[in-house]
């Protein structure tokens, strides 16, 4: 199996992009060089699940084709290939990743969940060649749960087929982002709340789990309403069957967000916003609400309280119980 792309390609459809896509892409800084033979990284964490308590969770970051969508807040394209994912590349990456992760992970993988995150959509055949599905499923057969990401409009037969091929249960992570009626259409995600709901129904009918990503600090949502809309969005996702809602603080750096910031249409969220959103989403009691902490150092501006506040969020992620906020004499906890 060749691991080398057959030819260098321009990003899909670059000649016939919609004007909004073209504008967002024109603002991008350069991509990083990505090797289709190597996973981008592996990460062991602990994660609370709706049904099994706290379990070891392995995230494998796979290198693959860029997502065909052009969401205004997204920076996942930075570490993707320009062309399609070469056939055979993902199983080879996953094999390497599991070997690497195995040395640091739990003795028995049957009690662990694995996330296969490809910085795009797992059910996009350009990102995950259909011919590789069986090999990928076989490689993760010993995990009790396998989580993959997908745009709601790409959830269909293929998701059910992949679910059937797994040893454990499939869970699909979809970005709901925000249910704010004016902000969601402007995110350029080409998705409505109804699209999300339809995909959620399809997954539930097929016995597939659902996790939702909700933005904290979404562009076009007035900053004073950021927490309120994150909570409403999480409540919507839980009502549609999401077992887990991950709150993602929007991070700048993709070019488009900086342009929106200059026009007053986006403000980077603060750590306090994320804290408030998590406290309120946990209080909803609808499922597991967690704050995504991968980029926390970028949010935390005060060296005096950054670490205790990170530890507090990490504890709430695992316990599902809120705690009093950390008081800080330096910054006042902003
Ligand atoms: S669908 Fe997901 S990966 Fe694709 S551009 Fe939007 S946020 Fe990024
Ligand atoms: Zn502080």
C-alpha cells in the first residue's frame, strides 16, 4: 500500500469556492507540514462517561485530508493534508499510535475509550477511505467505546456500517456550536439546528452514542450572552440525546477570527466565561458536561490563579459536581 499521496492537489474545490469560504481561507496563516505516515499525536486522559463512570480515554490525532467545510472559527485545517488521505495511511498511523500509547496506557484496553480525531469528518470518504474502515475497526476492537467526529450532514449509512464493524460501541461527536439563531448561520458551517437534530435521531435509531461540541465565545454571539447561549446549546444537545457535551472555548489564530475581532464581532472568551458555562451546564443535570481544557493556557492570563483554576475545572470534569470558584487576590478571578 502506498503511503505517499498520488499527486499534490489543491484543497478541494479551491477553484469553485463560495465567496464566504474564499474570504475565510484567504485570511489563513500557512499550514504546518504533515506526514501522512505518522499520527499527529496521542494523549491519555481520564474521562467521565454517562454510563461507566471515570475511564481511561485515549485520543489519537490522525493526519488526513482537510475538511471540505470552512467554519469561520475553525483552525483544525492547520494540520491536515491538501489532498485526499492516501489509502492505507490511517491504519498505519493508528497502529503506530496504539503502539506508542500502549506503553503509557492502562494494562487492559477493554475498560478504555478511544477517540479517533482526524481534524475533519470521519465519514468523509476523502478523509477516511472506505477501504480502510475494516482495518481501523479491527485495530480498536478491544476498546469499549470508539469516538469519531463528523459534521451532522455527513452522518448516514456509513456511520451505521462502521458502528456494526466495531467490537465496542460507536459514539459520534458532532459540533452543534451554538443554537443562537443569528450566529449559527453566520458561522459558515452550512448546518441548521434541524440538521443536527436529524443526525442525532439517525444515530439514536442506530444505537450509536452522541457527544456534542458547544462553543463558548462563539463569533456573532454578544459577549454578554456567551454563557447563556452556551448553556442553551448544551441543553438542546442533551435533549437530543447527547450523553456528553464538551464546552470548547473558541481560540483565535485562524486569521478569520482576528478579522471579526477587529470588526467587533468576536471577543476571545475569558477563563471566567468557561468556568461559568461549565458550572451552569453541570447544573443542567442532562448528561456529562465537560470543559475542554486542551487550550487552557491560552485563556488563563493570570499566573497567580491559572493552575488552581485549571485543576478546579479538571476536578469538575471528572466529578460532575461544581465547586466554589477560586478567589484570586491578583486578578479578582476574571
Ligand atoms: S466542520 Fe469541523 S473540521 Fe470542518 S471546518 Fe467546521 S469545525 Fe472545522
Ligand atoms: Zn488571578
